[in-house]
C-alpha cells in the first residue's frame, strides 16, 4: 500500500512538472506578449467598428487572455493544421475552444466560444469579455510555429523567449482586420500561415533548406550573417541562418534577426485575425439574440404542456397538505417541474388568497429566492394557483385542472386503492363541487401581488466610468419596470427579460430603486435597490518641451535647427491615474514615466502628445505640442545687386521669404554683410509663406509696391558674404547664408539688370547651383522701377527660376512635381529627362510651354504623369488660362470678346513630348495635353506630333489629347504592352484651312498596341494605322473631318462605332494579313470600306470573316491569295455590297441611297490561283464579280448573289467541291460553272 502511494505521488509530480515545463516552453508570455497583441487587436477593431469596447471592457478581455494560461490549460493550446492534432493526447486548441465538457475540469472552467456568446446575450458582459479573452489567447498562439508544428522542444522555444523582451511592433498603420466567417476559419487560416512559412527548433531538421536561395544580412560592425531566404507574397525574410562554421548544410533559427523577421510577420497576422474574431463575436451575439427573440409560439406551448403533464402526476408524491411553497419545492426536488425553460412565466405572481390560510407573500418571496439564483438573466415559472396542489389528496387525478393539455384521454393519475371508475368519477364530481364552492367563497377576495423585479446586471456597487448605464433583469411578463432615478420605463418581454438605460448619473455613489407594476398600473411591487458608483471624469494632463522656449513663434514651437533633442515633461492633476499614453509622432506607447528625450531630424512638424488614463479607465484629452523643425524658416530669396536699370543702378533691393505656415516676428533678426555693409536690423513680421521686401534708400526703388523696410548701405557688384540671423535668449543663430562669389556667381548681371533668384527656398543658400538669373521675358517678371519701367525680377512674387522643373533644363535625378508648387514652365531651351531618371507628376500639376522657340519635352528616362479625373495633369501653352491661371498676367483669355487684349492659346504653340526608345515604364494617366504639335518642314516624321512614342511601350489611360497642329499622338513600333485606353482625341488638325499634313487624332505605325474604349472627335482623321498588328476595340468615332478610321495591315477591329464622319467606316487597304498568320475580321457597328485602295490576303496566310461583318466597296478589288474562311451557317449573314447601299442600316457617307446603284469596273472578290476558300451564309451585291475564281476550288453554302454583273466567274481550272443552297437574284449573269 505504501508503495502504491509513492507511485501515485510520483505520477502527480510528473504531471505537474510536465505542465509547468510546457507552459514555460511554448507560450507567448502571458503577462507581456498576449496582453499586448490582444490590446492591439482591440485597438484595430475599435478603429473600424461601431461596437467599440470601453476601457473597462478592454480590461476584461485582457484579463481573459492572461487567464487562459492557467495551470494545465496550456496543454490544449496546440494545433497542427496539416493533421488536425494537438499536443500528444490533449485536445487541439481548435477543439478546446468549443469543448465545455473538457474545460469544466480545468482551472477557470468553461471559457468556450459559446459561453462567451451566451453570457453576453444574458447581459453578463464581464464574463462574456473574459471568455472572449480566453479565445483570443488561443487564436494568438496559432501564430507561434511551435504551437502549429506540435514542437515538443523541452529546452524552451527560443523564438518565444525573444518575443518576451521584444514584443513591440514599430509600424501598425498597414495592419487591417482579417474577416472570418467562423471560428474554425480563424484557427485554420493563422495556423496554416505559421505552419507553412516558418520553422520551430524541433522541426528545423525536417525542412529541406539546402536548395533554397540565400542572402546576406548586415548585423553591424562590418559583420553579416548568411540567411536562408523565405518569400511570402512580395516580402522576403530570414527563415534560418546558415552556420558558417559547420558548413552550408547546417542551419539554426536561434538568432535575433530570424526572430525579428518572424515577429514582424507573425504578430501583425495575430492582431489581424484576433480583430476579425472580435468582429465575428459581435456578429454571433446578434444572431443569438435574434434566435432567442424568434422562439416560436409552438415551442412555448410545448413548454407549458410539459409543465402541466408533470403537475398531473405530482399528487402521487404528496404526503400531506402543506402550504403551497413546500409543495412546489417537492416538485422541484423530484425533478418533475423544470424551471429552466423560457417563455413559461405567464401569470407570474398571481395568487388566490384563502382567508383561512396564512398570507403567502413570504412563501412567494422564498420561492423566488430559491429559484432566482439558477440563472440571473432567465425568468422562471411559478405555480399560478398554489391551492391547486395543497388541496389535492395523494391519489386525486388532475384531469379537471389540465383540460386542453395532454392530448385527450382521461389524463388521471394512478389509483393506489384500486377504486372503481365509478368511484373515481364520484370523487371527481365531489371535488369539483367542493372546488366550485371554494371558488365562490373566494371570488371577492382575489387581489394581485406584483413580485419585485430582479436585477441581473450590473452588480451591486459596481463601478462605471460612464454616466449612462444599462440595467438588465427579470420580472413577470408584461410588467412595467421603472425607477425612482428618472422617468424612463420599460416592459418585460414574453420571456420576462427587461433592460433599461438610465443616464446622467452624478459622480460617486447613487442608490437606485426599481419597481414593477402591472400593465394596468393597479398594483406595484416593493422596491429592488442597487448602488452604483460612477467616476467618469478624466484627469487633466499638461505637457511642456523645454526647447520650445527658443521658439521663433510666440504661440507655437518653431525651431530653426536641422537636428534637435527635445526634453519633454508632463504631469497629471489626479493621483488615481494608472498610466500615460505617449504619442510620439503617431507611435503610441503606455508608460508611467513623466519625462522623455526625443531626437528629431530634418524639416518636419513633429507631434508630441500625452494623455492620462486613471484607474477607472477614463482617458484625458491629449496635451499636445507640435514641434516645427525648419532649418531655414526665413531665407534670402532674391537680390537686385545691380540695381534696376542703367539710370537706377543704385536702386538695390532684397527679398526675404517665409518657408513656414506661420507669420514670424522679425524682432531680433539681422541681415548683414560680412564687411558690415549693409547691416540691417529687421522689424515687423513676415506673413506665412509670403515675402518681405527691403528697398535701399527710399520706397521708389520698386515703385509699384510698398517696401516692408527701407535700409542704407550698398551691395558690391563683385559679390558679398551675406548672413541672416536672429538672437533670442542671448543666443545668436544663423538661419541663412550666401557665400561670396565673383559677380555673384554670374547670377543676374549689370547689363540686363536682371536679379539673382533662389531656385528652391528649402535648399541651402550656400549652394550656388540653387541660384540663377531672373528671366527677361515679360510674361514671368513683376514690378516697376523708379522710372516706371519693368523690373527684370520678381519682387514679392514667385521667382521666375522656380517655375523650372530643373535649373539645368535636364533632369538627371528622380524628382516629383507637386500641385502645391504648380504651375511649372518649360523655357524656349526645351527640357529632357535623362536616361535613368524618373519624373513623377502628381495630380493637379500644370506644365506650361514657352511661346518662344516652340520648345519640346524629351523623355529618355521615365515619366509618370498620374492625375485624377478631378485633378488631371496638364501640358499646355503658356497663354492657356483655363489651366494654371493667367501665368503671363495679361488678363483671362476671352476669345468671344473682340475688345479683349489678353492673348489666347493657338494650335501649335509648342512642339511635342517625345518618349524615346531609351524610356522605360512611362505612363500618362488622367493627363491633358493640348495646343502642341508644332513642326518644321523637313523634320523627320516622328517630330510631327504632339506626343510621339518610339520603339518602347507606354500606358496612356483616361487622358485627353486636343488642339494639336499635327497628330495628337503618334505611336511608332510600340509593343503589345502598349495600351491606349479610355482616352479622348479631339480637335487635332480639324481645320482643313490650316494646311497641315498628318491630321490624325491617333497615328499608329507598326507595332501591336491595344486601342480600346477611346473617343475620336473632330479630328482630321480619327485613327490612322499602317503596318500594325494593333487590336482596336470598342472605340467611338464622331464628326471627324475625314475618315473615322484609315487602316492598312493586319489590324483586328472589334465593335467600333461612330457617326457624323466624312466616311463612317473602317477604310481598309493594302495587305490585311501577313505570311504565316491568321487575321480575323470581326463585326463592328461601322462597316469595313474599300474606298480608294483594294485589299489583299497574302499567300500563306488566312483571313477569317466572322458572321455579321459588312464590307462595302468602291471600285476596288478584294484579292485572296491565301485562305479565306467566311461566315457560319448558324450566325448572321456576311454582306459584301456597294458603299452607297444603305439597306443594311449603315450609311458610309451620311447621304440618302441613290435610286440606282452603279457598279464599278473592278469591284468584286478575286480568288487567285492557289487560294483556298470556304464561303458560308454570305451575300454579294452590286459587284462586277461577286466571286471570281482562278484555278481554285469552289466551296459555297447558303450564299446569295443579288444585282451583280457576274455573280460567279470561274475559269476552266476552277472546280466545284461544295455548292449548296445557292440563290441568284437580279444578276446580269449567274455562274460560268454549273452548280
């Protein structure tokens, strides 16, 4: 016996040791990682859901996520999605989450998914959210590879050990919730992700890593590790580290870079799936509520039948006549009455009071107390008439009292004394008479007693951090529930459930008394009291940043530095605070510290904020400080160092510019030269993003605008070393500086008297590449000198050089143009994007071309012009005031106003955008290109277009090309990756009087682009194609001056339409196939037209003509040297006819059909020697030769020949293979061979 006890003790010890070991080895840390991931999941859920969890509810969920690691529960936290198994013989986490029968034997009991939902529906939110926390813990464990690979690594999992001290994610902005339709999907999705893509220590050896790609990762100090590469989507990470000392076949994962890479991918997935499970929880709660409300009347009826059937046998258990409360207890004790049913409490609280019996109020209360604890949110049945039970003898049947229930029959109980049926009937009759007498006796003594309502939630003395509280409870069905706190009332539903929201609670403890009254309000219960404690007042927080004492602004913090380390300090006015939430420019951390140091680099607006959270979860408003870092808040922007003209050479002026969004007080600022002349103390203020003008000697230097300051002291024409500084708190800071250079670096001069302008106000003034001479073009300059002559500069206006895309007129580095700095200007010297450089153009940007020199824009690198429908990118002429405003300051163009002096744009105002073969990946999207297309006689063809793309692919989508002097767009040998989609080509060389050649909206030469869903309107020709294998689909052609389409080559046309063109058709000519290929003529709303050139299907090629195709002829030939496959017996008829025949519904010329249609000398289809043809379901009209065969086989089915000179002409070498259902009508001659 002693030996057995020892063995049992050892067994218990082993179990407990194994439990603690597994807990240590495999779990995310319960006190760190799980709460963190849980809180981030709730934060993500709250951001996107209307069912936001309060701070108190978050605390409950957090507690549940910690509790799930209670002793031995963690043995059920494993799930291998490839096998469905858990750890050993324990349940998988997936099964554990829905197994109340197993959970009830462990600490913390039933914390299953169903229990969480049920508790919430009952109103027990605390229990519900704690259970939800348990579930989230299980979901989060599915992101641990050891959990989903059933890794029994007894020495501990190194990844989870690393996570314990490195559990914070750097960037949560891109994490989104993953929607799941069921809990199983969440387990499977996350477990599969971690199982399939990551390794754990004990499963490392089963991975075939030798053949995977590797890469090197720097670990600092000039050292690096060799990683096995794993790729998920477009993300590459370190799956394992190659052990260099052991060789390339040895690997390990216990390395911080492996752990870091794992956690950066696994933790966001855990957060996303957990947020999805929270959302699923609320969806399931709503379903459960709805199911409960929709319990059918039949279910409720069956519950009542069940109760009465059980009452019918109750007398056999009665041993004496006692008061009704004990009889009810006896029934409950013997399991005959089920008080757990729902919807069975009709008439609760109604009693028949006998004057000869004691008052039953106490008994009623006793019954309620005995039963009410079984389920706090469920209403229970009470016996409508206790006397019914107490007046029965042990053998008395209940038939008389259960009429209408029980399904017929006698319904009586058993007869222990073997009384005859007559005796039973007599007894029943006697009892009925006695009962009738009792009823009559008590008729005038019936009163109604209302039971007090029960409060199931919240608990007494529960604490809240909100002033609005919802109370839940039970009462008799249809009772009205109210309180002495407010006038709000509610009514118990059919199941006895009620809820009532009370608002505007004061701080501290409040006692609320609840009452129930019947529906007629003739009887009221005694009160049910509850105390509530409310603390909803958030603490107040203050924040100070020591460095802001040096701010250039009085109210805000602007520091004129490049880098700064700030010292922040904060406090709270309430001692019961729990922690602070520190927001460091979007990164939120929880802390109890009250100070911090932060290093801020580069120009930016850094937001620092702090809020306090008290013990009740109340969160204060954020105390905020924006630290504006700007190393050049005010700069020297323009200098008229040479004066303004030959006669006013002493009229120097200097302009400052404010780079910030705030006005700056210039008190304490000084602008001075190194030689102390000039030395100017500034005063006043400079507006936000605006200018400050200093004029020498007097205010006539710039005569048409007022100076902000008059100074003395001359600038040397040979150059000056200038400083702009400010002094605050006895410290001087230099904000801007210009180095001395001979003749000011040749920027500006003393001959033209143009100023020296700064190109970019954010780039250092010491960089001479950032300075240039102002233009002398009148359209960009500003201001008048003392003689009222134009100043060649831009006082108090945007610098003329700042309009340039690049100071050198060549872009060699990547750059982005912004709407904020738009419009931009292309000078007469033109502009080039060099190979390897990318110019990105944001929505709303306008680029204008100089009216001098007809400049161009060459793309050897990459251009990405990406506007939007509302804010397109625009390339246009300088004088186009519709986009970019009146840039030349001559007033808005009014072409309808004859007296207007403003200049309006004209076609050909600038040359072109040329995308060369060196360019890669260029895009024009939602871009407007207009008023270009200028060219010179004798230039190469490719330069005669507003946009030319040569020997490279391009994407042009949703853009507009209009008002070009020549082609709108010219594609030269672009590949099949070129797409021209959803664009508008209009008004390109639409005026014949301009005398320009190449009047095409879009011209395509060679190549194979896709041209789809475009509109061609008011061009010379809509679309011209030559030698190309283009696909032209679903385009519309309207009111083009010449042809809608003019094409040669193996082009495929689909579903193109149009009207109002000179020729409403697809004019085709020359070779329409290529050797070795098959082309298809598809049906279009526009007919194909042979206008002034015949077409040819070359030898060794095939042309297929689909059903419904219409081809209309002038005096031209359709020659077949290869193969022709025409029509389908089951489709529409193919039609070959005259181009003035409108009977098919298409009208090529927009004219009425002539009464007599002439036939051309050559019109017809010619099948040459060696050709092969199959013609089905076709019709030939108004042809010289409907079909002319030369030494060829004849294959015709269901073909009509109508009104032709010669329907079929076949020479002696031709022969009939198939001829079925051939119809001749109105032909001069039918066939030269018998059919």
